[in-house]
C-alpha cells in the first residue's frame, strides 16, 4: 500500500512554483508488506549441535575392497590406519537421514564457471559449483548449522578439532587434528595454517578466492604457531566468538604449503602473478584435504575428482569417507545445470534462477521424474550497491567522483529506492508466490530478521522525482535526463555505469530492469556486464558506480562473515573501501552500523545480539545502505537415487547446499547405483602427474 503526505490547500494552489509541494507527493516510509504464503517450502528438522560429529579413535577401520586389494596389498598405499589421524572426525549415525552408507557411484554436477587453476589461496577460481568446497577443508565448518537452532549456533570443529579461550578472552588456542594428511600423504600441520595466514591472508599482494583479509578476523588480530598441532590467536577484543565463523569456508581454508610455498615470491624468484598461476587447470592431482582430488580436466568439457585415500573422516562403523568414489563437473552453463538436474543427466543443482522455477516444479511433480525438488526459505536476495567511497578507492575520474558524491546523498538514495517498482521487478523474473518485496538489509529467512524494524520506501515515481530535485538534480537541457549541477562533471547528463555478473540470467534481467526504471526517473544507466571473475576483480578494485549483487552469507546467516555487514575495516564492505592510504570516509549512519556490528561481534548475550540486529536493520534500511531489488527462495534438486540428504536443506544459508548436505556422507544404495564412473578402481596420482593411477 502507498501512503501520501497530505497536501494543504495553499500548497496545492502554489504547486507550480513550490519545491515543497513537489515533495508532498513523496510516500511515507512504512514496513514491507507480508510476503505471500509459499506451500512448497520444505521444513528443517532441528538437531542438537553435538549430535552431528565428534573426534575419537575407533576399534577398526574399513575402506572399499578394491582400494585394499589393488593399492594396500600391492604396497602402493600404507594401511588405512596409518593414513588416518589418531582420532578421526566421526560423523554420528543418528544425524544421518538414512544411516550408514555403502561405497560406490558418482555425483554428476553441471556448472557454468570455468577453472582458472588450483591456487585457491592466491585467488584462483576452480569454477565454483561446489568444486572448491569439495577440495577445501577449513579450520571450522558452518554449512550443516542450518539444522541447529540459533541459541545453539556455534561453528563445528573441523581441521581445528577443539579450541580454548584464555581467561581474559583475548587469546584463543586451537588444537589441530593430529595425524591428518594431504591427499599425497604429506602431513597436515600448523605450518600449512601459518603459510595461509602469513603469506596469503596478511600479504597485501595476495587475495584468497573468497576475499579473506586480516580484517576478516578482526583489526589487529595475530596468529602464531605453538607447536605442530597448536596455533594461538590474539584478538584486540575480548571473546570475539564471531571470528570462529570466519574460520570456516571460504575464508580460512589452508592449502598445501609444501606445494605452494616454493612458488611464493617470498621464497622464490617468482612474481606474484607467477605464484598465482603456478597451478593451472591442467595441473592434476593437486594435494587437498577434501574428500576428492582433481584427476582429469578437459577444457569446456569436464572436471573429474576421485576419492582421497587419505581422507580423515569416517562413520561410526569406521568406514573411511567419502562413500561416493567420483565427482563430475560438466562445464556447461548455469542455466543448463538446472535443466540437466531436472532431466536426470545431472544429479544436483541449487535451483536459484527463478525463470526455471515453474517448469522445474511441474517436472518434479511427475511420478517418473528422476529428481526430487524442495524449496527452502526466502534467502536469495539481490541488492543494488552504490559506491560510497569518495576519497579515492579505484581512482575515480571526474564523472565517477561526482556519482559517488550523489551516492552519499540520502535524498538521492531515497529517489533511487522509491523509483523501483519491486512488485514488477519480481514478476519480471517469475509469476506466482515466489518473489517478495525486499527493501534491502537482512534476508527475511534469517532468524535475526525483524519486519517491524525494516524501513520500506514504497514505489512512488512522483515522490522519487521530488527527492531527486532535493538532491539538486534537474534536467537543464530538456533531453529527459537530469544533469549534474553547473561546475560538477561539466554539468553533463547524469550517467551511471552499472556493474553486473554476466554469468547469470537473473543478474542481467535485474540490471536491465534497473536501467529501464531509472530512465523513467531521469537517470541514464549504462550496463557493464562482465564474467564472474572479472566482475569480482572490478568490485575489489573499486571500479564501479553501482553494482547489482546477489547477497552473501552475512545477510542470510548474520553470524558468518559478519564483518561484511558494515565497513568495520578498510576492506570489509562490498561497496565502501579505503584507497591505498587505508582511510575510510564513513558517513554518520555508516559509523552507526559499524558500532552496532562491533558490539554484535563481541557480546556474549544472545538477547542483546537480537536487539542489535533490529537496530542494524532499521539504520540500514532507513538510510538506504543498499537498494533492495527482490528476494525469493531457492530449491535443492537432487537425483532420487541419493541417500542421506538432510531434510529442508536450504540451497544457501551459511554456505551452499553442496556443503550443507555433507557430500562425504551422501551415498547411493547398492541396487540404485549406476555405471557413471570414468575412472573406476583408480586413485589420484602424484601432484602434477596426468590423471589417476590404477
């Protein structure tokens, strides 16, 4: 519903001359309308956090018979108990939807990305779609926490099997899993953790794939090695438990230092570019801590991963995981991923492109359909980010600087958000009860969301034009586009370059909708459509005016990557970072957000955290920190032959569904297994060697 300010009789008589009268049309802010009911939404089954896993030694261990027969008995591999840690990570049977699994079969993925290489810590993409999640293991783990209620939410142990706080809360001692090995048999220890920290996160010339910086773990934080299996964090604030979430995927996933370190410029004659590209996609058998190892890469065709014989996790019967022998990643398009998963030629997809919702639902409803489909809560949101950095990030020219000054003007931001017809925006993607009005800020699917604390400026084009006039913008040359004031950017038409990810149809559709609606407002928006990696590079370098971006974990989980909720450091915000001098030019409301987020990350009171997020949401939406575009649910598409898929798995909350379903526990019953393996009864070879071995 739209509300209007009352117009007095005198104001109405003086309408033609009065700027105040123009402003009288502007809508009053309100709360967003209640989202439409969505019966297809799956329900999460909540469990106790400690019911998921533990670390302990078991009386005996088992692996596939063919591994023992072909590799252990022939002396190619040590016995299994010598390959496992002293106390492996044990997944508890009670948390497995279908219990202990059996070995065999393949999970076939389809992705739209292309691998740059295997140097995750130096910023190389492996193509996304769950590849890096399958290869990487991190200090903690958060994806399965969608099953855990908010009051019990704390990261699960992973490479760090336990941790202890000092009495004053400024030091955190982490004990690493002892005896775990990389997939090539080399021991994992604190040296790998320290290389990732010192030479990738802290080194300003290196940018890990998911954007980890020192500020990700708190300004002033340090990390040191105590012994081979112990590291110690020192934090500026007391008991900052928040950073435990940042130690999960994807910001603290160490790589194999015995392979990486010799290529790093600190320890070689290489440049940083040579270090980053030292392990191209053709480099096979890259050592990993994950359950599967890359053994085959065919450009524009497929990536194949085989089981890791040194994987350090088991089930309660001592069966070494994973159950699945092989993962496939067909290199196609993101839209094709959904099509193939629904058709049965692919096995899993995070259905996130709303243009495919209706057809996918109809197909999954058919009795003979190969895949099942379940929607989760509305956790997929899109925001329009405005570049707020007015002091040099990205070295803006005169026009770009003028746009940034506009972006920092609250009247201008109100004009933009009021000029967007969000109902029409959602319906342009998909008809039906899928999309919801989203003003920006926290996702409505998170337990921290509070509708009454959310400020929504309803669609009102006349009111938006009034706000634009208040910002000092007028069409001085009569061409329908407002001009910069005289003396600013030459008084030319206001032109704004909009950065968008070219890999996704939804992103481009939303960007095109923004362009069309801004033209009605009197602003010319020009599309800069780049592939995902190029878009990310432009974002991190500050080379954008506006940017359409799908929400990250900080807005869906709140407790993960929380520092990205506000510019708490010079490089934490997506749209406001510091130039080389490291100084941010925060606006007052941004400082409020920073203060709220800082308190949230340090308080131990769960009730206080809830109150703080209500304050955050109000300040964020009232000041239009970003312009919300739309919000909708996603659905997990999974082939019916797979077992141990947790009920109500969201495709994205703490992390993607590929991690949330815990793929190393997923199995296919013996009578349902297909002959999909490309390298049956083979294991990864030596690092850099071509293909697996038999």
